[in-house]
C-alpha cells in the first residue's frame, strides 16, 4: 500500500487560531458546551477529517469522542456562540444567534484554508430563548448525511466531521434522544449576522464584520472603501450560483430564512430539506411552510429576496444606488449558471441558442409526468442518435423507450426525445465520452427522505451501521457500484414522510 506523503497529525497537534473570537464579545457570547455524557460515536466522515489534516483513525479515539460530545476541549480552543438576527418567513425576527451551536475554534490546514469547528446541539447559550440547546438524533443524522452528500454532488455546503449521540431525552413533538453533529465551515457567518447590527443601528459593527469576512474570504475585493460593494457583488453572485446548483440537483432547503443563508454562499442549516423525487415544481418539503414560501420553484426568487435583505443591512457602507445595480446582476448570473448546468446535464458540449428551451421543455414534460427527478436525468446518458445506434439498435431503442416511459409515455415526451436526438446529432463528441461526462453530473443516487429515514430508524434502535453505509454511498453519488446502486430506490408507495422544523 502507498505510504502517506506527510506525517500523520494527531488531535493534540491541532493548532487553533480563533480569528472570529478576536472580534470581541459584541459578536458572540463566550460559552463552553454543556455536552452529552457517555455519548457514542454514530459516524465519522473521513473526507471531512482530511480537511483539517486528520486521519480518520483520530476520530475514533476516546479523546475525540469527548470533544465531539462537548465534554472536553483541546488546548487553544476558545468556544463561543455567535450572535445573529434574521428574516424568518419574510418577517424580521429580531435577535436570534447560535441557540444550540457552539464554535470551538479554527484550524488552518496545510493548504492554508481555515476551518471553524462547531458543535450543533451542545447545550444552551445566551441565544437559546428558553429552548433546550439540544438537537435530536433524527435531525442530526439528516444534517450529517446531507452535508456530506451535497459536497459530493459538488454543491457548496458546510461539512460534517462526525456525530455523536446518547440516550438523553429531548422533548419535541414526541420524546426523542440527543445528538451532536460536528460541523466544519470556513465561517458560519450568515446574512443575519449583518442584519442584526443594521437593525440596532450599529453600523461600525457592520464594517468590522465585513472587513473580517472580506480579509479572510474575499481578498479579491481589495482594500479601498469600494471593497464593500465588491464584497456584496461577490456574495450576490455566489448566492445566485448556489441557487442554480440547488435547482439543478433538485435540492430543497425548506427554511431559507436569512439566518440560514451563508455569507460564503454555502448551503447552511439542514432542517426539513428534501431532494425532489416525483417532479413537482411547486413541491413544499417543509410541512410547516403553509404558504409555500420556500417551495422548490420559489427558491431562486427567495435567494434574491435574501440578497435584498443583505443589501438593506449594508446600506450604510455601500451607496444604495450601487447596491441596487449590483442586486440586479443576480438574475443574469443565476440564469447563466443554470444554463451551464443544464447543458452539462443534457450532455451538450456546444452551446446553442435553443438549449435553454430544450432544458425547460424537458422539465415541463417531467412535471406533467411527475417523473422521478434524479432517475430521469440519469437516463439521458443512454440516449443515442440514429447514427450512433446503427440499424435498429436494440439496446438504444430500449433505452429510448425507458426514457419515454419515465416521461409518462406521452406524445409530448416522444417529441422531446426526438428533438433531443436531433440536438445530439449536432454534437461533435463521441457518444461514450458524452455519456461518461453526463454520468459525472447526473447522480445515480441522492439522499431521498426514505433512505435517511431507514438509517435513522436503525440508529434509534441502536444500530449505526446503516448510517455509515449510506454515508459511504452518498460520497460516491455518481457510481454504479452495487453498494451505491442499492440506494437507487424511489420512495415506496404510500404517504410521504413528513418533515418538520422541530429538530
Ligand atoms: P433553525 O430553525 O435550526 O435554523 O433555528 C432558528 C433559531 O432557533 C436559531 O437561532 C437556533 O439557534 C434556535 N434554535 C433552534 N432550535 C433550538 C434549540 N433546541 N435550542 C436552542 N435554540 C434553538
Ligand atoms: Mg438556523
């Protein structure tokens, strides 16, 4: 076997720097976790461990489990809960803040990237507002799996290093048990981190926070006073591209409040999220979202709404007219990003003017037929032109028929496939190359709710192996290997799983 090229790092070797803590207690509350006693390690993500240069073996040590449980801290850690506010369901909710998440500190890896380590579910803080500071096993498994699944799909997201659980009772709609997910992100600063100071009229704090974020994460914005406008533009563009990613993957966040919107354009705070199954553009994945504010097809518009909320918060450090000009670039950036992703999903290497229409018409056919979102896109790679499948092409004909059935077996579906084949005829790429490229962007599996639910039920019964196996598969979503393909299962018939905010 290959020998590791650099010496292995142990937990105790981690060096913490705590830049956010350096901003002062106006931005957070100093708070040590009140952790979970005698917690078990449910699962770890070796790929996330690599982000902080740790071999996965370090994560199974007793010392690590205690850190992940919030019952021990390492030398150099400076734990805190961050302050933020936010617009929840379109309404200013005032002060929120990390009510159950506690950041431990920041590690700079050998590539020079900073990673903040945060425990979600580590007990009450000054921002808990009478809630218990806990997270339940069910929602913690959901966040753990989704974080790592989204990353494997190439979608910017916070990461999950590990999760622990114990038998402590947590009172929600029913009695559940407690867990903690160890999250990693370069920063957990949110749109709401800025909004809270705007609401209080503390504009100097907005500048301090903006300088912190720009210096560390947006150095390309320069040093002058116009750095704030450039920063806002970069955030708007990252947000637009993130929305293009979500719409392309069929991901539904469910609670797009501004306190859940990352200033780095990461998918943040996984609650009642879902991946689209039977395609329904207006699908609402969060059953407490009665108005459908955060329905799938509303997401791009809400991303824009949130950018406006951020613009308002920055109105004292950037000219309002400039903010307005910048926010108007959101739609074109999103359109372009979405079209790029659509071309890749359709296997189109050349750009043609009608490609956008072709993608939209496919989605319309899928919506009419309630096609399985993930499976239908995956099937496109098997489509061949007449020239590529000479003669009657038995296999190609069978693939065409499968896609036709997935599109409801309608005349519209057949007409779309004809158009698609004609479009493919104008592609220069060999079919095999095209198919391989498509199968690297259209996943074989996504985290369907029922798959998460199966793993959750097993963990609730004391068997964490299913969570670990599912994680391993979700890290390779484009693979056809049997241990991945086993999760290529649409939800069984029957009432859908109801996912609420209570977590
Ligand atoms: P979320 O819906 O998880 O994004 O949380 C919204 C706000 O409520 C954030 O300020 C959370 O920290 C806080 N919060 C949610 N659940 C709890 C809890 N169990 N204990 C304390 N604070 C919570
Ligand atoms: Mg949140």
